[in-house]
């Protein structure tokens, strides 16, 4: 009998023991992109143990059907729960759009998702034109349509699906010619329309923010949601009395199912330090 399944029988009513506050937080993405969110979580919540899963064998999610993405999300969530996770962060805009409602219906633990920062971008834009770089899956989703409906009414929103960009970042190609060419191609329509604010609507993209900056220049604001997600996670854990004890030193562990031999070096380069990377 494991801690997860152990129950106390009182008058035949099973009582599940509460997950302890020192349990880890599970974080996953279609690949290595969610490490950009993990960095914000680790910086804000240094006492939390973090378990990160890169589903790189199945990346990119952007061209997959919602059903395929939901099935990946269930498998990864089951894995993280089996590892003792007290909460799950879906560090992927595409997976959130396709699966967060189903996940919340299926699981009882807190599930934090993310969406492109249309609302803060609309508030920050001076000229009323914002650009959104995201995966095709995110841009086609009902969730994104709802975001535009709620927060995009008073601004012009120029969207651009970035096919192939996630793959470059999965290979760790953050500053080569091919990645630069893609970014020039994808940022051009946004710049042509006069966007003064660009939303990085995929968690992989902050890793090429320096290259995006090179393409768009200094006057365009780039908006990423990683810090807001970390804050939301902190609030949720605090309300549930699930924040890790302050004397705990947070440990971070990675799993990857990437077929590439470069998985560990790429993860370490993005994380910015040595990392334990286990096979999923
Ligand atoms: N990091 C994922 C996101 O935020 C990338 C999705 C993909 O694999 O296409 O959307």
C-alpha cells in the first residue's frame, strides 16, 4: 500500500490522507520549453521540490489534435502523481488550451495552467497594436478565441503561428542562422502591422528572446507569462496551506523521453546549471 492509496476506514468511509506540504510540485511541457516557467517557480519558491517532465518525444504539441494532447497530459499527470506531486503546473500554452478543463475534471489536486498574455499586453500597448507569437494549436483553440473576446476587443491583435520554432529550441539552437531566419519571417507581419508589444505565447520562446529582441529592436515590449504563473502557483498553495516548509531546500529533478543524445546538455544549458535528467 503506498502513501497515495492508503486510506483510513472509519465506519466504512474512506478518508484519503492529505498530501503533505513538503511534497513536490509536478511541472510538464511538450518538451524543454516549460523550463522557462520552472526557472520562475524555483526563483519565487526556492523551498519547493520540483519535478519537471519534458515530453520531447511527442513535441511539438502544436500540430496535434486536442485528443492526442489530452492523452499525453493524462499520462504525464499520472506519472507526476505517482511521484507524489501535490500540484501540477501545465507549463505549456498549447496543452493548457487543449486539456486543462479535462484535467481539472479528472484530478482533484490543484492544476495551474497558462495562456498567452493578451490581457497584460493589451494594457501595456501604447499604440493599441499587439502581436502574439504562439503555436498553431494555441491560436486555433477555443481558449484563445475566448481570450481575444475578453481582452482583445479594444486593441488590434496580430497573431502568428511559429511552425518549426519549437523544434529549433528542442535541439538547443538558440542563436543560429536557421532560428534567426524563422524569427525574422514570423516577426515581420507583426512589425508590418506596427505592433509595439509582442506576447511570447509559447513557453519555448523566452529562450530565444535575445534573438527576437535582435529582430524587433529595442522599442518593442516582449511579454512572457512565466512570472505570473509562478505567482499564481504561490497563491494557490498558500490558500491550501501547501507551501513547503521554509527550512526545506528545494531540489529539482528532470525526466525526458527525448530520443536525442543531447537531451541532458540541452536541459542543462536551458536550466543554467547541472541537472539530474532521468529517462521517462
Ligand atoms: N511550450 C509549448 C507551449 O507553450 C510548445 C507547444 C508545442 O510543443 O508545440 O505552447
